[in-house]
C-alpha cells in the first residue's frame, strides 16, 4: 500500500518522564518511542539532553497537540518554525497532530476541540494542511479526535470528513483505535462503518490507549489499560491496512514501565490475529436532527471558546449550537471542555509552585489560582508557559493576615527561576586556561556574561534557605526580614543553589 514511503516502525510507546531512568538503565526492547513535540520545542535544557540519549538508541516520532489545524486564527508561524527546527534535529520518520483546533482569537484552551463537519470547514482544513506540509517539507499525519460534542450544523459524517481531508490534502492518517471507540460511544456511531470509511492506504500509524467510562459518555484520559472492545477495533483496522506502526499511550496515573510495556507486547500479539467485523461493537440511539444553516467558522469557534473560558455551559445561547444527545445533556457536553480547561491551567501552576503552596497553605494558594485563571486566559500554545505570569500576579494580589506578600512573591520568583534554568540552553563556562590564551587586544575587548542556565538573585527574606528546607524535608527557617543573595545554576542535570555574600 502507498504509505508515502514511510516505514512500519513496529511497536512503540509514548516517551514519558517517569520511565526515563528505566530506559537509560535497561535499554528495553521497544521498537520506537513517540514524543509530545511541545515538550521539547521550547526547551534547550534538560529535556533536550534526555531526548538526545534516547535518540542514540531508538527511532523517535513527533506527535503534536497544538498545531490547531482547524482554527480560524492564522497559522502560528513561531510554532511552525520551532516545530520545523525540532524536526530537523530529531529527524523523525513523520510528524503528527490532530484534526481539531485548540483556540481562537489568540486564546488557547489547551484541548483538542471538535471542528464543525461542514464543507466550509473541510475546505479550510485541507488548505491549512497543505500549507503546513509545504512549510515543513514533509508529509504530516492527522489523528481522528476524541470528542464530547458535535456542532448542530455539521452535515458530513466524521469518518467521511477524515477520508476526504486525507485524500484532498495528501496527508497521512494516524488512526487512534481508542478514539474511534470514544467517538462512536459518545455520538452513537457504528464502529465498523467508521473504520470501513477510512482509506486504508493512508493509515501510517495506530494509537492505543485507555479511557474513563462515565456511563453517559467516555472521557479519553489515556489513564488505563486498553479495553477488549478497543483491541477488537485495532485488530479489525489491521485486517484492512496490514501491518502499521502501533504505539500505546499512557499519560494519566502513569504506572511502572513494565506495565505499559506489557500493553505494547499485547498489541504485538494481537497484530497477528485480525478480527472479523461482526465482532465489533455498534452503538445506536442518535437523535434525529435537521442541521441549521452553517455559520461562519470564526463565529462557531468563538461561541465555543467563550463558553469554555467563561464556564457558560447552561445558557440558551451556548446550547443553541450543540447537537443534543439522548443521555448526555448539552451542559454536560460543554462542561467536559470547560472543566478540562480550568483543570489544566490550575494543575500546571500548582505543579510549578509547590514551595509557595507550603508557605501559603493549600486553601490560600487555591484561592489565588482561582482568581488567576479567571483573570488570565492562556494565549501561548505551550501550557507549560502559562505559569510564567504567576509571580507577577502574586505581587499584585491581596493575601490573608499572617501571609507576607513580599515573601510570597519572592518564593514564586525563585521557583520561576528554577523553571527557566531547567529549560535554558547548555553552554560552557570560561576557565583560567581560556583567559590565559587571549591576546592583550582580545582581552581588552572581552565581554563576559552569565551562562543562560544560571541566575543571580537578591531577596529581602531568606526564601532560598526556606526553599531548600522544603525540598529536603528539613526544619523550616524563620522568614524574618533579612537580605539573602544566591546563585542558581544547572550542572550535571541538576539545579544547584549557592549562597552568596552581597
């Protein structure tokens, strides 16, 4: 079959931080790894160093979550340049992303939002895929989405939209067997009809993952074992496509490496036992609906983005453009996205400022975070950058009695500095021999600066000592007003703090 000359890599898994050490120490017999592109695009520090070690032993495929191919915002040129630069360094067999949009009007949900399945939307997506492939100089794969609502104006079945998109843009497909099941369950599709409509010669890769069944709907969490129904879909896919690169995703409550590796081995076993179509689950019960006239895409997406950010899931306005479900009310459909938006932003900041949480206490910090998320919509494609603005927000906030705003701001600034240094590029420092070799003329024109993976910080309170005590589980020092000076620097994959005199 025509697969763009791309290889069948075999059986792989998602590369995740908790598994790094096991991979480095044991070099397991995994055929390949898949990375989340955004985790490495904006870092020249330790993430890149770890990936470089992986690349010495394994093929690596790039999988993105922020291309936002369906958005009506212009394609993000900064994002594309960084994606291309990472691809030139990694040299992956292919790059993939999702049929979705992540934001509009320069606001980002950090979620894979559904596109309206209309002729206008299809034409829009095809044009953008062509532009991306031309810019990257390589074909890309688009993945079928997991979705929790449908636009009422949609007139093209999801599987037909995917098939026409792939054929007319000349892109490949990443067919996610779990997403097929989730979409069919949530929207009452027929799984066999879905898979049969996908052009088999366009499928270059398959994803497998677990999910969370809520009864009325399924959430695609990537947080558990692959269920039997999804294994059956996978085996049926292979009966149509033949062998294709297959990988297992596990992103929530990540278990030990061996647990995920057993799922990979299971996929390898099932790949040799294709499944008959009569073993596939079929869902029914979709409500009949007469699609209203399609709105301009920017209005459709703007309405959904406003509902997500404002948590406006119950108004008649929000409900007017969502297709109703028999057992999955519209406010709950929208609520999946609104709750997910808030959780992602909240959790990102919470993860980045654990020492501040220790000082303020969980209740106070959570109150601050609620206000921060309300007042600060995310605009960057990388959710990891969202917490960069938090120290400035703390500095302008009111704190309860007994909590010093100056101290809280300095702790937040120290934690933010650690995050910057973690991602800063590696560089070599001068030593005496370098200076000794300089000519007098060169010495006179010499300009010295700190390495980017370092910082000099001055505080009005001993927050660096407090930070160290929290991290090391030691007795916390008093935070009385007392100047403190410290240097931060990264060396040997570790960030060090060095106390200094003024």
